[in-house]
C-alpha cells in the first residue's frame, strides 16, 4: 500500500514538475542557444533511425545518368543551396541563423543511401528547418537531386562550377539569375559560354561524370508545377 502511495506521489510530482517547467518560461527557445551535446545526439540518432526504417522499401531508379545529374544540380541550386550552400561559398543568411544548422553539400552527399536522401527530401524533418518537398514536387522531380547528391561526394569547387555552367540547360528551376551566372559573368554577348575553361572540349567538362551514359531524364516536365 505504502509503495503505491509513494509511486503515485512521485508520478504527480513529475507531472506537476513538467507543467511547471513548460508554464514557467524557463526554457530559452532562442535559435542562438546551444543544445547540450547529449540532446543533439539523441535527436539526430532518432532522426537517422526513423529515416532508415521508412526508406527501406523505396525502389531507387537508375541514377547514373548524366543529364539527370545535371538537372539535379540545377534543382539543388534552386531548392537547396540557400540552406545547404555551395562549394567555395560562405554559408548564406538562412544557414547561419538556423538551429540545428543545415549540413553542407559534402555532408549531404555522404549522409545516407539514395533511398534515405530521397525520403528526407520528400518528407522533410520535423522540428528542424528541413522542409518537405513532397508537398510541392512530384517524385520524378526529386530523384534528379538525389542523383546529383550521389555523385557529389567530395566534389571540388572547380568541378562544381563547371557542372553548374552546363546544368543551366536542365532542371525545373532554371532561371539564369537564380543560378548566379549573370553576376559571375559566365554569360557573354554570344549567349551561353563557359569562361572558366574555354579551351576544354564539351565532353571534358565533367570528368567525374564520364562513366555515365547519356539518356532520357526521367520524365521531368519543365516548369509547370506549383511552388
Ligand atoms: C530552409 C532550409 C533548408 C532547405 C531549403 C533545405 N534543407 Fe535540407 N536540411 C535543413 C536543415 C536545418 C537540416 C538539418 C536537420 C537535422 O539536423 O536533423 C537539413 C537536413 C538535410 C538532410 C539530412 C542530413 C543528415 O545529416 O542526415 C538532407 C539529406 C537534406 N537536408 C537534403 C536537402 C535537399 C536535397 C534540399 C533541396 C531539395 C534541402 N535539403 C533543402 C535545411 C534545409
């Protein structure tokens, strides 16, 4: 009997304590506040395991397609770069102010299997700044970004810029100003040109991509979906 009373008192104390904590306003919700390491580990591990479990049954299409990868880079610039950044660039305003911080491109490329990355892009990660793109994009519009990330492990700044120059023709987020070309002077009066390395023949632009065969992009429909 005594044990039951003590247990009940203990449970009530925990419940009142929790409410007291919530209503007192003691917790600082500022994004500038550093989370304790143990909490970061707990949340991140929970997230990873949750994604791992849910991505198990996703069928991954063929991602070794050069045009698809380039389209994915263009889409990355349009959809992801403002948070996850680009090689050789300082993190943007959003990325600097977010908690948890968005990992950079190198980290993304290594962050999981193609199915897991696809799941994250489609669903987002709640209680972080990672949005769900599945609400506004069809699956066939998400796979190219996965294809790009799969091929972007340790990509150099130079390779990235070369690929980006080529990628302007692809993707559903194509807009020269958003790709930053006019600012970087990569477009001259003749139209499209790659001033980074004019001597280099076209096929040589993407050394790391030479293994990929040309082929149709996976039914990507340019620019007629809602954002
Ligand atoms: C508004 C900012 C924002 C945008 C836009 C955004 N992300 Fe994220 N993303 C985040 C944040 C913040 C996290 C970190 C979440 C965490 O720590 O759990 C994240 C996490 C991720 C992860 C998981 C990394 C890991 O450690 O496992 C992947 C993969 C990812 N994003 C891919 C993308 C891709 C691809 C795009 C574009 C289609 C994109 N994100 C667009 C903010 C963003």
